C-alpha cells in the first residue's frame, strides 16, 4: 500500500461517519431553528473540517520522517486542506452577507460582534492554553528566551486570533502543535470587521452588482498583483455572491439528482485537475459547487444525513483540535514507531486519531462551545433589555412581550426622527 492511496481517505471518512451515527453522539444534536434553510451547509462544514484533518495527517507523516512541514506530494491530499479552508471562507461569506441582506444593511452590530466573540473565543482559548502547556512541558518549564519575549509571544497567541501571528514560544515551534490551523481565524475577524463598510451596499437593490463588481476587481488584482490576501478575499466574496443570488431567488431549477451530480462533478474536477488549492480556477469551480449546494444539492442526500449534520455541529472544534490530537498521539513512541513502520499501519493509526478527534470535538462542543454560545446570547438579551429600558426582566429566555414592544417602539422612534 502507498501512503498516497486515495481510497484510504474514503475509508477513514466512512469509519468516522459510522461512529458519528451512533446514538452516543445524540448530545451534539441541535434543534433546528424555525425556518432554517440550507441544511446541507452543516454537512459540508463537517466534511471540510475532516478533510483538513486528513491533509494534516499526511503532512505529519513527512514531518516525523524528515522534520519538514510541507504539503503532501500527492495532488489529491495536497488539495484537501486548501479546498476545506476555501469552503469554510465561502460559508462565512454566505451566512454573514445573508444576515446583512435580511437586516437591509442595518444589523444590530453589538449583537453580531458579541455573538462572534463568544462563538470563536472559548474554544480558541482552550486549544491555545493546552498548546502553551505542551510547549512549556517540552521546554522543561524553563525560559530559553528573555521573559519579555516569551510573554509577548504568549499574548499574541491569546489574542483570539485577531492578530495574524503564530510566533514561536520559548524557542519552540508552537504552531506545529496546532497543525497551523489558527491562521484562518484572523481572516475571519477581518471579514467580520469589513461588514461595517460593506453593509451599506446591502440596503438597496444593487447588492448583487456590488458583490460581483468587488469580486471582479479582486480577481483582477489577484492575477496582476499575486497577493495571497486578495485571493482569500475572493473566497469570501464568492460566498457573498451566492447569498445575493439566492436573496434575489436566482437559483437553478433542476431536479435534485441532476444538481447533486453536477456538484459532485465540479468537486471531482477540482481534486483531479487543480494544481493550486487557492488558485483562481479552483476558486471559481468551488464557487459553482457551493452555489449548487446552497441551491439544494446535497450530494444525493449525503450532506444532510444525521452523522454529516453532527460533524457540522462540531466542525469548529474538529478544526481547532486536530493538531492537539495528532501531536499527543504521535508523541507516544510505541504508537509512532508502529505507525511509521508501513503506510497501512500509518493509516490505521490515522483512523484511531480521527476517532479520538471526533470524541474530543464532541465533548469540546458540548462543554465549551455550546456554553460559550449560550453565554453570548444571554449577554445579547441583557443588552437588548437595557436598550428597551427594562433591566428587571429575565434574560434566560426570549424577550418578554412588554419589553419587546417597548424596544420596538424605541427603535422606530430613534430611526424615524
């Protein structure tokens, strides 16, 4: 068996799906929100996170063998990471531009950013604190750099990903402990910040024209200037374009089986032909794939199955915790020696790592993510009640009717002076 055998990816995915389907994982299920749409996005998010994990699983093999952290030689495995991250960025652009459109460019900014802070922050801090403990343990709990330098590095890591920095800590390459995944968080924050500038264009009928114009401008800039950040902006804009198209009810009206087949062909074309995971052609093919999924293509029902939706619910923890699992498992010498003895052994241990990651992410979601999200919602409700002038009403449930009416009246008066 060759380490780059494509079928190993599908075996690992099938095993993870089988485990996620077990009734023991009922605790990560969420009650669908009234009127919830685009159910296939949860499954897409779960598969994207797992694909990034498999990408790093193959990267770690070379790292153990040679000490070099680099993309796999196999085109298929080299594309899994960039494709997964690209789809994450498109999903973010789609969901939050959709919020702007539904709010007609006037969202409740405090609520939006408070929600993001408590959605991203708790799990991020958890994995970074575990990473810092591992780093200091591996450096003997002794300073190998000046205290000020170490403190500065630690503070950069604790900045919730707002700063695009993954510095070494105490002379140790800390980013490898987390498989380098946290770099995407800073781009997510940058996109959320950009909404304050772009929300204006969601107020009128020309939102689609604005997004398509911005997308064309970024594509031209990417080709001419070769700046990575512009390429990542293209991915967010692709998601925004899909949101604008669907907001205008512009979607393909074709049978589900045909749309699923078209989406699958587009994805396979990317994996079979692309040479650059963040290339322009790759982004455009993925954008078409994403448009079909948001229009209802569930890849013949795969993206809406129970295990796929569960993977989607815990996808943020899956994404952030993968490096910790790989680091800790392969730190055990007998396991590492067994895995490196043959490709078959390595994939067997990889499947074990995937199972551990699944369980860890499920627990992280239940005990860190979900409570953090709930706390953010309580703070949002408290702020809303204060705005309405009713500080005595409960903040654990929906707004009481008197406070809601009072808030609505206050809002209308303020915005119609």
